[in-house]
């Protein structure tokens, strides 16, 4: 019984990162437009954002008010 419980616990811990919830992040693309990417953390968002501007970071979109920036143009990019 103890061996089964330890195996189940190890499997749950191994799968925990894959089950992490994703969040929506905003970033500026190379054309200066604010876009979104879904990722589990900010570093992953930066790595996987298509066409991200070299000087862009990411912003967590955690409320409806944050969604207003998506689609805006950013000057000076």
C-alpha cells in the first residue's frame, strides 16, 4: 500500500507543472501593435510570443479593464 501511495504521489508531482493554469499576457509586436499570448508564466510568454518586439516585455491581463490595451498601437517601436 505504501509503495502504491508513493508512486501515485510521485506521478502527481511530475504532472503538476503540465497542469499549471495558463494566463493571458499582452506584448508589443514588431509592428507596434499590442497582441496577446497565453502562457503559464511571464518568461514563457516572452519566449513564445510571435513577432515580439526586441524591447517588449509582457503584461499580465488579469481584469477586463486590462483587455482595453489589446489592439492599440504603440509609437516609437
